[in-house]
């Protein structure tokens, strides 16, 4: 082998160096291929430039300091907001605690006061009527309405808490200086006996409000005018309706009614005691009606009519017939007329509209302008025309089936004759009334 010359080595080195220059560095190649990577040329600084650069803060450092300052400011702001919120929450909580404390104390004082006599210095006797079937809650309401106790609800809770029961219906003499314990004891013993009454007032079947007023004025210290004022007292009626909603709700919704309690003052014998209020006396009559009508609740529910309509029709039957069978027949005649939208054409309605009591109704009377005129108006009219008894009510609930539309009673014997046509009816009227 021949030795290599120095020139050949030199040529080889030059070739390798040339290739290195032509093949770029990886980082440089990446920068060339990625346009997002910027190549920053390092400027050549003179001595004086290097000195000046040493005293200059870089832009990146300024941004970092600014961000740090913003974060600190936001943190302080949040801390201040938290402090304010905490203060508000604390104030609200303390306010609620104060309010509930005041309410609790007030409620406690109210309850304790309600357990005491309404007026320990007042021993004036008040007559209170407790109807049959009254619950403890209802008794509490009656005592409150009678101004004997402060709160009926507290009385109800008192009886439940002390497990008191067995209160009896009747008439009681109570006063404001009695405690709830004393009142409860009296209610358990029972009310006044009938022989203790100052008067016994009998309301006949079929009496209307005006006639009842006459009877009350005759046998008690009340006047008819005072009684009629009670009949027109809407506040008193609302109190009764709240006590007997099943009985009085329907009549409370009727328009053009003369007296809302007409038909709801049950005919019976009632005890009168000196010192009792007129409202007390009337309340026992309504309570009796509620007691009676409750016995027919299922029959009324099974019928097509409500309590107000039953009592209205019964008030007509009460006056139109005497015998039980006649009343049941008459009731069906009225139902037959209602079925074909024929006016009930009862003379009883004319007499009530006129406000008079007489045997014969004239043709002129039939022209009276009144919603109670059932010759001109179809349906039941505003309401009852008097206060019917049990027999008339049962006749309406149990009518005798028939196909009659007319009836007339013999004025001498009271016997009732029925007919299907107006022609037949006119013949009977001529025979048993006009002659």
C-alpha cells in the first residue's frame, strides 16, 4: 500500500466540513419548518450597551408583577365582601331570634291570659245554650261568642290537654269571672232544668217569622221589633252559619230572601230564662232545626233537592194539607209541576208575599209583584214561607207517586181533591170552594 499524501487528507476534511454546513442543526431545522417559532437574533452589544441592559427590567418581569398585584387586590376585595356578608347574616339571625323570642313570649302571655277568667270582677250571669252534639271546639266557639271566655281555641286545647269530655247539651248560667276549670265542671254536670225556666214558649208548626215575633213578645221580655231586628242581623246570621254550615250555607247564597232564618226556626217548646239574650233564644231554635235535619241527611242526599229546597216545599205542604197522606200526595203534585216547569201556584206563597193571613186569595192578589209570588214565578221562590214541622218535611222526602197537577181542599171538611187537568180542577173549585 502506498502512503497517503497530506493533500488527500486535506481534501477529505474539506468534504466533511462542507457536508456539515449543508445539513442544518435539528433545532434550526425545526425553527425553519415551524412558522410559529420565531428566531430571535441576539444583537451584538457593545460594552456600553451591555451596561445599559443590566439596568433595564425585562417586559416578562413587569407582567408577572402586575398579575401578582391584581391577584392580591382581588383577594382583599373578596375578604371585604365576606366580612360584609357575614355581618349581614349575623344581623338577620339576631333579628330573627329577637322576633321569634318576642312572638313566643307574646303567645305565652296570650295563652296564660286566656286560661284566666275573662273578667274576675264581673259576676253578671249570662245564659248560654249548648246544642246537642256540640264538640269541644264548637262549645269553645259558643262560649267565646257569648263573651264568657277570651278564646274558644284555647278552651278546646285546654279540654284536650286535660282530657276533659262528657260535656252535656242544655242551657247554662255562666259569668266572666269563672275559670276554664269551673266552666268545664258546670258543663259536665248539665244545664238548667225545665222547671227552673221563667217561661216556656211553644212555637206551633207553620208559624212564620212575624207570628213567632208576636209569640215572643207575648211570653217574654223581648219585643217583636227586637226579634225582627235579630232576624235581619247579618252578623248574627254569619255566626250561626259558621256554627251550622251544613244547615245554613245554601240559604246564605240565596238572593231576594226576606228573612234568612225563615224556615230554620224549628216549631217546638223552648224554655225562656230572665236575663238570657234574644240571640241565645233564637240560637236554640236553629240548633233544634239542625238536629232534626241531621236525621234526614241520607234521605236528602239521595234526593234531587238540597236542604233549602226541602224546607221551602215543606213550608207549602205544611199549610196546604193536614192529613199525612194528603201531604204526601200534595208534595208529589208540586214535584210534578216542577218537572214540567209549571209554576207551583200555591196560595200560601201569595199570602206570604202580601204579608197577610186570610182564607181566600183573590185574582187581584195573584198580581202581587214579589219573588215569593209562585203564580208568576217558576221554581221554589227565594225560600220557605213559614217554619214547617217534622210531618211536612217527611212528606216531601217520601211523596206518594201520582200523575196529578192540581188539588183543592174543601174549606168545610179539609178534605183534599186531586185532578190531572185544569178543567177538572175548575169544576172541583166551583163545587168545594165557591159554593
